[in-house]
C-alpha cells in the first residue's frame, strides 16, 4: 500500500513543483506520472521509493506511507 497525503515539494529557491498532492494505491495498482520537463515527476518518484534523500535539495512537507520493498521505479534513463 502506498499513501501520499498533502505532499508539497519546493526547490531550495522557492519554486513549487508539487502542491498538496494526495493519492493512495493498493496492491497491484499501477501509476503513471506524466508531465512537462522540470515539473517534479522524477523527484516525486524518488520520494515515494526512497532511492535517495531528496530533502538535501528540496523542501518537502506532507506524509508518505509506503512499503519500499514492494515498490519499483523505472527511470527514463539508467
């Protein structure tokens, strides 16, 4: 199960990438995140799966509840 509640992500310069994003996914659900370049898609994915601590480069507020062992992330480039 994955739950995001009221996620807001901003750059350290104050640019808002996501504002008050909330959703939940159940077992076997799939999610596609699409949008223009530079709008926070990869940052959101990294936050969800915990592949790196994005809090070093971004201001993040809200709650993420996930089982990282059961999530996959396929970046656009390897």
